[in-house]
């Protein structure tokens, strides 16, 4: 009989500590990915105070990411100091997460400072810097930086500039960059197309059509984000026929909830209410679950009480009754159908009422010439400690039946500092004129 002897392996303290920090880093990353930022930072604090393990560059990077996503700049600044003190800032991904922290905090000076200290900035470093500059309105500075870049063949860098310029209202610059990108032979992706299409206003419809042709040519009509951007562009330019053509050209697999929401909202905005309702029905036929935005949009298209009841019932069935935006839209919908009682019932059961909820109910009674009910709603609003705005007083004045009521509302507007607001002033003039009294 043979005996096999095995040599017992003993792990060193360093190896044990290495395994521990690896597991802790995995836990930290998992918490951050799960949006449990507070718990992630608590874990980092425990690691930092531990005698057995020491945080490494992965630990620090995950903690900074948690600070960036939770906008905790105070803790993030402390981590920045720790990174400098321990030398961990030299790691590119640590520096990049610090860039992200300050970019999300809209602290451009700190973004520049961190970037200038990076020895070899990578694509992420450049895109974060350029995005921060453009989104914070420093488009000229971003353009100068962009021009000095040694290498501009990466599509992500172009997307950062195009998207940032589009979001900052510099649509012409965004369109110009897209053209330059095309001339340089840099391949577009779905982000490039979606960003530049958002810059095409009515006067840019011709350019938008050219981009549409390029989308078809490069095979990106199979990407939902590009299709949705094309639909939005055509609806913004009030070219409904071309929007329908895009919708029909796209593959069925491309359709998502956003696609149908864009179609429904676009049709409502151009006054094609019946087609919006048909699109809502089609959305359900293709087994796509309506969203909060779906109901807000489709309720705006409904003026028939029977259809209104059906849509509202569907919203309740799918659990949207507690959504304030959906209930506000339902109040407006019932008001448009002339069913003030149904509108009030929706308002009454809504637990999380916001200022829009109160103003919508006030407007409902104002349009229904129910002065006393409008006043009652305002009194409830005051008891709920909701501060009125110009729309509140506009509705109250529109529903006022007596000069004394107009004078009382005028005094309230004066009290809240809104008497000089143009909407309140116009409503005040109309209210007094209705009473045959122009002595303001």
C-alpha cells in the first residue's frame, strides 16, 4: 500500500489580506451597481478603519463612483485627498472616476484640475472633460480643447462633443461637428445619429432628411434609439407623414415602449387625437406595456367620456393610479369631457398631490364656471400648506363672479409677491372687465 504525503501550504498574511480586499471590492462594486451608494460608502469607511486590510485602487475607484452617482461631493473630496496622499490617484481609472465626480457636481474647475494632472489621458478622460465643458455652457473652450487633441478617430469623443453641444442649445455647432466627423471618415454609431437628430429644428429639416438617408445607408434603422430620434425630429418639424414612414419602415423588433410613446405624444401635439388613440391600441396589441408617459400623453388626446373611462380604468389596472402625473392628466381629461365629478374623485383619492394637482383642479372648476368650488379647493390648498403660483391666481380670477372676490384674490396675489406677474396682471384686468369695473 502506498501512502501519499501532501505538503501543507500556509498562506502568508499578505495573501490572506489580498483575498479579503478582493472580496470586499466585489461587494463594494455590487453595492454601487445596485445604487446602494450609502451602504457602499459605509463599507469603504469600515475597510479604511480596518487593521487587517488596506483599500487599493479598485476600492477607491468604486467608492468615488458611489460619491459621483449620489452627488456626495463632500465625501468625494475627502476621497480625492486620500487618493493624493496614498498615491492611488496615479491609476487612470481612479483619476477618471474623480473626473466623473466633479463633472456630475458641475464643478468645472475641479474637472480641469484633475484632467491636467493625468499624465496620459485616455478616451474616457477626454470625453468626460469635453462633456462637462459643453454641458456647462463652455462650448468655445471645449472646441479649443477638441482642436488640440492629438488623436480624434474615436467615435466616443465626437459623440461627447455633439451631444454636449446639442444639450447646450448650440445646435449649429453640433450639426457642424457631425459633418466634420463624416468628412474625416469617422464611423457614426447610434449615439452619433440620435444626438445630431435632436439638433434638427424646423429649419434643419433638410439636414435631418440627409441624416435619415445616411441612417438607412449605414444600416442603423435597426436601432431603436435612432428610430426614436428620427420620429422625434419629424414630429418636432411637424412632418407627420415622414414620421409614419419611419415607423412603418422600421422592423417590428425595433419597436419599444419609447417608440410608441414618441408616436402617441407626437400625434397629440399636432392635434391628431384619433390616431394617437389608435397607436395606443396598437401598442397593447403588440404586447408592450403602457408606461406613465403613455397614459399622460394618451389622456391628453381623449375628449369622449366613454373612452376616458376606459383609459383611466386601464391606468388603474396597471397600477398607475398612485402616479401623480397620471392622476393630473386624468383630472384634465375628465375636465375636457365635462365630467367635473369624475375629475374631483380622481383628485380626492390622490395621496401625493403636487402644485400641478391643485392648479389642475382649480382650472377645472374655473372652466366649469364653478366659483364656489374653486374657492373651496384653494382653501384646502392653503390648509395643505401648498404655496400658490401665478397659475393658481389666474384660475381663481377667471372663476370669480363678484368684484369682492376679485379684490380678495388681488390682495392674496399682492401678499405672495405675484401681483406684477404678467399672467396675474392679465387675469386681473379680465376679471375686473368682466365685472364692468376698470378702476384697478
